[in-house]
C-alpha cells in the first residue's frame, strides 16, 4: 500500500485557533483542514501572518495558554490530540512528533552544550548510556553537515552561526526517528549546498516512512520537498492540490501571485512580480474575500461574499469565486462587473 492509499497518520479537520489579548479575541486560524499519510509530504505556504506556523503549533500542542484550539477532528495515528494532557504530549513529542522551529536560537538552551542537548534526547527517551548517546549525537551532527562534529559537540548555541544552529535543530528533530516531522522554514538560514544536503536527508527519511509537513515562504524549497501543497491567506486555506499540478496551473489569484513572485519555483526565468499591497490585519479582515483588496481580478461579488473552499478539478480545491477562470486562463461571465479598475 502506498502513502497515498493509507489511512491518514495526521487528520486536521475544521481547526480553529482563537487568542485572547488586551484588545480582544483574534482568530489567526479559521476552519483549516488537511490530512497526511505515513511517508507522504505536505507543504503549507503563504506570506508572514497567514497562519501557517500557528497551525503547526496547534497540531503539536505548543500554543500559549491564552490560545484556544477547537477542531472537528484533530488526530494522530487515530488518537485525539485536542485536550491531551501534558504528560501525554511529552510522550508523543520527540518519539512520534517532532518540529524544526523557525528560530533555532530561542529553541535551544543557551546554558547547555549542543552535544548535551542532542545526547540527552537518547538518554531520556531511549535509556542509553552517556557514551552511546554522545556517539549518536556526533553521527547526527555529521549527517546535517556540521564540520568536525566530535569537537563541536562541546560548543554552546551562541558559538554557532545561524545556519549551524539550524542544522543542530534539524539533528535534534530527527534524532528519535519520529513518524511525523513539521519543518518550519527548515532551510532559511542555509546556503544552497547545505539546503540540498538537508533536503536529500529529509527525502531519505521519507522513504523510510517519515511523514513531512514543510512550512515555507520559499516555493522553490517546496517544489523540492513536498508532494502536496496547501496555500494559506489570512488564516484560512485558499488552495490545495499536488505541487506538480498547482505550480503550472494555480486555481487562486493569491497562489498565482506567489508563483509570479518566485519564478524559479516554476523552473522559469524572468522578472519577479510581487503581489501589490499588504496582507490584512487578522483582527480587522475586509468583507467578502480577504484577498480582494489585492486581487487583480476582483469583482463586486468578491467584496461582499466570502468564497468557500470547493473542488474545482480532480484533487484540486480553491476558495475563489472565479477559480475556473484562474485555472484555465479563460474569463468567466462577469455579470456583476469589476470592482477594481
């Protein structure tokens, strides 16, 4: 049975996150749904503030106390994650679930050597002795491209460059061979050569059964690391499908804008065309489609009616009133007229 035929290892259905603040309640994640099978890969893409990192933290139970998580279904290997007690989370994380954090400096303990922090995972979870755990840490550091790992084992996080700290985080995330890895901008601080090395390592782990969620704004990295992609904007999903199908023919204007701003992601050369405007304030979303103030094909309907995520082609979903037009490049009947010049 292939990864695409298996029952989902991770099921996220109707996920909502609300955060209480001094100015009231904001909802940075709204009605997000996706599944992931063992050995499969999924990318979550979108600009900063789109809700992609918040979604991953909700899945791993790592949101702050002021956050409330609700979901129709949030399961890992059939077990419900919503409302899971702290001891159960501690047992799951590391052994079953792992995450590469976007900011490795804040995720690493500055008072402990990196070698101790990696080796301690083997000692705590596997019961290994000091020597065996230390050797495993050296081997992991070598796998992620840290030169002279036996010597650097004794160094502290501040003695590593940003790229080296990122590699340490990747080593720690892979240490216990988790079944699901969420990688939040895993290669941002790495040069092109090391990026390729890390992506090869992740692909190898996938062949061994690792389920991978990649969170990134770099659509080129997504093209090399994920089979499926979901696109987020203003806290919601606006498009989903296979990377091989979405990249050449997006079905949402926002996805088309992201790809136009990253021509290399589509294997093309040419000038970069950034999306006009800025993402909306999540606490004051515009009426109708949240993307309409920036959308080049927005019409009157878009300003008053919020589009629902719907199937627009086999295996493809889009939350755009005119998704078929975007997908095929053929204008649909306008009826209500244009809202933007």
